[in-house]
C-alpha cells in the first residue's frame, strides 16, 4: 500500500522592504511589534544566537530579562506544521522555506554588479527601480545599518546597470536606471555621470551640458564644491566656463 501523499505546505513570505508583512499561503498574518522585530532580525540574518538576539532587541534591560522577553516573543509566533523560527540549542534559525524579499533584492543587485558588462534581459529589474527602504519608520540601530547597506548596494547596482545598458546601445533603459539612482541620492555624482554618458552616446551634446551645469549648480549650493575632474572631462569642452558659453 503506497503512502499517502502529504499536501504541500503553504508558502511563507516575509516582506521587509516598504513595510513589514508576513503571509502564510495567501493569508496575511498579524504580529505584535516584538514578534515583528524578532522575525525581521532572524529573517535578515538567517541564523543568530539567543544571547546576541536578546541583547540587540532588548538592550535597555538585564540579560536575564532580555532572554525572558525573547522566550515570550517566540511563544507568541504562529504555530503550524512548520515553525517560522527553529530553535537549535542556543541558535535561532529562520525557516528554510521562508522567502524574504531582502534576500531576493540582494541577489538581484549583486547579480547586476558581479555580471558587469554581461548581457542583460530585455526588462529592467523592478526591485532595483522601486527604491523602497527597509522597514520605514523603524529607528533601531540594526535597522539603520542594514537600511544603509541596502541603499548603497542599490545605488551601485543602478549605476552598473545603466553603464552596461549604455554599452549595449539601449539608452532609454539606461536613462531609467540612471534616473532611479539620481532620485535616490541627488548629490551622488556617479548617477549624474551616467546620465551625461547616455546623452553623449546619443549625440545630444546640449542635454549633456545642460545636465552637467544643473548638477554643478546643485553641488555648489548644497556643498560648496565643484564636480570632479573626471566628470568635467566627459564633456567635449573641458573648461567648465566655456561649456556653458558654447552650449547651442
């Protein structure tokens, strides 16, 4: 007699970009704030010791009190066929089947950066263009550090993506990626350099000079500095004063 086939367990999905959201199957699951913090941290790290986790989530109390709060919060997590977090001695491990959007985003961004110059698909990675922050409104130190790491990774991926698209002769998509970088950090020069490179690749000297001058003015007003010589040398007219005068 053959064994009965067990029904597939519902998928676990954890969203941390834009907002905290947990779904088991297609159903959203409501969690208290401490449970959200616990699941978010373990979901990001994948594996963490109880002592470290208790100290990070409850830094203002004694170690004994923090570990007690950790035990209480673990008990409040949903219980089903598959636990969201598995206890392995002093270690807490996120369920292997739990899909975390941060990990998907990281894989996409690193794939773009590491595959610098390789052929790209016909569409832009939407995860890079979205620009949603990690857990907006959460101001704990571990969130702030991870949020900045992801922001920097996204910016580097967008710059690399735009540069690759320019070389592949796909200026419209390159502009989309470059503008996403500029919108995220308007004072970051590398995104503006890619925008100018796209205009130059299309032969649009007027637009290239106009964008350079707009960025130069913004940089002067906000930081009191000039664009880098690397940026200036991109224009056919190297001297900044003549670049504006020679503009058609």
